[in-house]
């Protein structure tokens, strides 16, 4: 194995893309928030959506809430890295902001559905794909209803869609079962930290290779 000090022109450290999907109600938003409050150097990509804001959701924090015509203009203008129709609304990831952050070495968390994840897989095969599983179907149903953010008809649609979304778990690299919130948060954090410890990422830390060069040969 060549010595680590051999290659001194290390490439600039780039951030990693973490793609998180789950059926609605599994606890993805809750887990993402907890992860973001615990770890430095990781940011949430605020998606654009045509769905109505829920009580307590903040423009620019939870989503950028846009009209359907504005969303379509953005699609035409190529502003999305990926976009999809999910549960009857449009959702999309802003392209430029994600790429700029990754280039600055910031890790980015994408909370997107399975269709969006497939598109990201084509564009960024090195992204890390994580699926959040509920501990049981009954618990998923209870959480979705208990959240109280959708009317019964919309809850029903989300549960119908959850069946096919759960089947997509095999397409992901990691799965976190969100039974106990504390344990699930730790598992999610462990995935992010392990990714940050890959050789290629560690050796691209600014100045590390230079610092490892013996001062006298
Ligand atoms: P998603 O973003 O996947 O649709 P949310 O994060 O909104 O799901 O969670 C759905 C509901 O379940 C919320 O009311 C949330 O407080 C609750 N919840 C999330 N994780 C857990 C957990 N581990 N145990 C119990 N309730 C949870
Ligand atoms: P919610 O309406 O519950 O916030 O989100 C519904 C679904 O849309 C979730 O599966 C969520 O991951 C997905 N979603 C949120 N933002 C995006 C996005 O930018 N692109 C895609 N493809 N899905 C998204």
C-alpha cells in the first residue's frame, strides 16, 4: 500500500449526499430534525412543494411553498435536481443550492420519496441511501392518524401509497427501524459518521496529508 503522504495534492473535501425515504408517518421528519440538532456540518435541503403548509410549518424552513404554476416554471427552467408527484402534490429538490453546499464540504440531507431517490441514484451513485422503517404497520397507521395533519381521505391515500413505498426498501443501502426514537437517532447518526470516516473523505481534509508528511526524510 502506498504511504498516505505520497499524494500531496489532495482534492478539496466535498460533502456527502444522504437520501432519506420512508412511508408517511414513519418518523422521517422527526429523525432528520434530531440528527440536524446533534451534528455539525450537515444541512437539510429545503424542498419546494405545492402542498398546503401544515400548522406550524414555516416557509423556507420546512419547505418552500409554491403554486403549481410556479413549480411548473421551475421544472421548465431546470431548477430541480429531481422532482416527483407524491400523494397528489408536487415536490422538488433545488439543484443549485444542493450542489453549492456539497462543493463547500457540507453534508446534505434529502428527505425525498422513493421516485426522487431513484433519480438521485442515477445522478449521484455515491450518495448514501437510508430507509426509515416503522416498527409495524399498526404503529405506522397510529402515528399518521395521531399526527392529525391530514384529513381521513388523505391519510387513507398515504396508507395506500405506503404499501408500495415499503417494497422499495430493498433499493436502499441502510435501514433504520424507528421504534425507540433515541436509538433510531443514534443509528442514523452512526451512518452519517461512518460515511465521514471513509478513507477518501478523511484524506481529502484540507491540510491533513501535508501535516502527515515527515519533516525529515
Ligand atoms: P414522517 O415525516 O415520516 O411523515 P413524522 O416525523 O411527521 O413522520 O412522524 C409522524 C408522527 O409520529 C409524529 O406525530 C411524530 O411525533 C411521531 N413519531 C415519530 N417518531 C416516533 C417514535 N419513535 N415513537 C413514537 N412516535 C413517533
Ligand atoms: P410530506 O407532505 O409528508 O411533507 O411529504 C410527503 C412525501 O414527499 C415524503 O415521502 C417526502 O419524503 C416527499 N418529499 C419531500 N420533499 C421532496 C422532494 O423534494 N422530492 C421528492 N421526490 N419527494 C419529496
